[in-house]
């Protein structure tokens, strides 16, 4: 299913369903409700076949996301709506055979309610690719997979945490385990969360989360070759499990190497429709079209308006939720235009950079500017540096600094040498672009092979040095890049070849483009895959949002003061931070408007 809301005290029919329905501003989503002495549960319709909720005489089981089952076939993914996958997971758990870290692969949340004993089990995936949020007071507990829907379900809408909001504006995420709401916290990745309802008090006794896996720094591989082979076989197996009974799938393509490798991994017997979303046909699109042709895929470019990323702010913000960047909902709107929900599987290449290329390992800053310089890792960390900003009070910034240091301490406990890198990887709610998946999974059957269990475990287990300079990626996926060995990446590289071949090629490309730019001969228009934000902030739509921001931030003194100080017009914030600020004030204002229209749901 797409989302669930559970509350430990029974509420009226349709109240939880309405909370889930408000996630979507376009159309309605069907939800199924269950009620009993244990409380109430609502589960919204899934984009993945085979995972309808299961109810037996004693148990209710709901599966969020589309986990790939490794203890049986996955043919149900290509069939119609059914409970086949849910039933298989429940039976394996009920028989005491479930190994959460091996039997399921990819993003998931599993919720099991024992209607007789009133015990509740909620299990998260390896990295919490799909987060759960929790609220508890003297009246009970509420759990959900969408932050704003949960806040409405437990009467916390409007109870924002200004430290978290400032954190989001400055860092693009809310530091774990906090959320945009004062009394709501995130769950634990790769863990069983257990609760027991006590009849007399109508509350839950919550046990500490029981982790079933941790991304520790324990390298189980003899050398890079072995790790690369495990990664290659794991990702290939994941795709094979999904497509075993499919004859047509969709994939996102680009001028990069991750989607190119995926094009080689997807079985060639299957009809493949390759999609890319652009401002206009540019260098990125032309290369992507050549990649699609090389692998025999049907190429479908689609084009966004120049103000697309400000136009989708309301719908994307509601879909993704507070404290997560709306700008990563790249497929929103295109999901309808391209009929992506008609496909049984839509493949993406997200997270390869994060998990297997050490994108967030500590490196000299010059390497971020000049990609042709061979990468070297630095020891230590800079995540614990004091947070500074002229826009917020010293008290707020001190609290924010302490939250980030506390999170770093948690990471250092199990990753002492790579804490800087894993600060932004564990859990995945710390990744600023993960809302791309939050959006996609609610709109169509999104599958991300680099979120598979083998990609996660290899990425967590090996030394950072093996991942630098694309060493692991190239060793693992080079065979799948052979069809485009002479087709350049958008940055000039030839992805088929290792870093020591590409460094001079990439330098030559960089130098050529610098000369073009200085002579005024460079290609006209935006050449990348994402939107041109310089055009966005010049638009009247952006200015209209800026003009309304001060009023919409009413009730949040720190945010209002930042706006008065010119946060949206000055240079104290980057463009992405300004977009975060606009998203924040929009959500605050929409909450106020919602409160006027309806009474919040309470226990």
C-alpha cells in the first residue's frame, strides 16, 4: 500500500482516510479502514500489485511499498491487485522463518496487528527508505508513513518545531530523529517496533526498537573484485526478480552512467520505454536519446515549463510532507502525462552516487568544483561544526548545532571512520533528495535497484577508498556499459572506462567548455536534466510566492524575522534554501487554512 495511519484509540469511520486523502491535491485515493478494541487503522491504495492488506480471524497485515521477495517468485507484481505478496510475507513471519534483512529487498514497511493480544509490530527496511513517524501522549500512540497526515490524525497540525524548520531551511533535511512537529519523532531504520495496548489505560507499552541489522564498518569481502561481483549479481538479481513475468517496463534515462548501467541490466527481451524530463531538448536529452537507441529502448522525452518547479510547490509539498524538499518530485505531473501508473514497474537509478560512489565522503573542496581531479578521502569530519546564520537567533542555532552533534555521535558509535559520510546516509531521511522516491512510490510502481539489499550491504561494508573514483561502480557494472563505450557522459567522461582513463578526457572537455564560455560560443539554454532555477526565481510566479511569504509565516517568529531580514531577497540563503523557506511557509499557511475548515482529529 502507499501509506498507513494507526492510532491506538478507536476513532470515527473515515477520519483517518480523510487524513490520507489530503496527501493528494489531484484526485482521491481509495483507503481501507479497520477498527477494533486495539484502535483504528487506515491504509491507502498501493501502486504495487500484490500488496493489498490482509485480514485473518486474528491478524491484520499491511505492507507499504513494493518489497521484492527473495524466498519465492514475484510473479504477482505483474498480475492484478491481490494480497499474494502480503500473504507470503505474513505467512513467513507467522511461521517464524522471516529474516527481514535477507528475505525482503528494497523499500518497505510491514505492519502487523494482533487483534486478540492487541500487540502491534511495525518493521522498517534496511535504511528506512520509507520512514515511519511516531506520536505518543498519555492517551495513546499514533504511527504513520506520512508526516502531515499523522500530525492531523493526532491533533498536532500547527504544532511546528521552529528549530526543525530552520534546520530544514538551512540543511535541506530535518536532523534525525526530529521532525517538523515538536511532538512527533522518526522511527528507527532496520528495526522491529513493538507496542502492546493496555485495555485499562488505553495506552501502548512501547518497547525500544529492536534493530535486525546495522550498517557497521565490517568489510566481509577479500578485495574489490569480490565486492564488485556481489554488487553486480545482487542488483541484477533484484531486477530479474521484478521482471521475471513482465513483458514491458518503463525506466528513467539520462546522460549519466547510472541509468545507462540500468539499461544494460534490464533484460533485453522486455519492451522498455525510456523517459526523461527536461526544460527543452538539450545536451542531456540528446545523449539520453542515443543511450536509449543503443539499448533498444523507446525514447520519450517530455518538457516542463520554465516555472514548473514553482508551479508544483503546493501539490508536491502535500505529497511529500513537511521537512522534506518538494523540489525533488521531478515526475509530478509527468506521471499523468506519461501514464506511468500503467506500468507494472518503473525503474530509476537513484542512490548509486550516495551508496557506492562515496559522493558524501569527506574530500578536499577543490574536488567538488573540478570533477576531473582524482578523488582522495580525508580523515575526520566537519558535520559537528557550529551552525551559523544571520537569519536566526543564537539560541535556536545552538539547539540546532547540538541536535546535529547528537546525530553524529550516534553514527560514530558504529561507523567511527566514515561518520562524516554516513551522517547524511543513515537513516535515509537524512538524504536531501530522498523525497524523489517518496513522490514516485505514491504515483506509480517505482523500483530503485540501488536501494536493493545487496547494494546497501556492499555500500555499507566496504572501505570508502574502494568507492572513490567510481572504482566499485565501474568494476561492477562495466559489462553493462559496453554498448555505449564511446558515448560520452554529459560531463565529458566515457563511463565504460575507469577513472585514470577519464581524468584527462574530462579535463579536456572542461577546458574546451571554459574556452567556449569565455568566447560566447557555448550552447544556448540550460543543458542539464533538472530545472533552471535562475529562470524560476526571475518569474512572476516566484515573486508572487515571495510577496505572500511574510503573512503565511504568521505564528512562527523566527521564520518571520528571517523573512523581514531579507532571507528571500538577499544573499544569505542559496536558491535551494530560499525554495525550502517558501515550502515551509506554504505548509504552515495551508495548515492554518485547513484548521479553519475542519476540526483536527483527536483521540
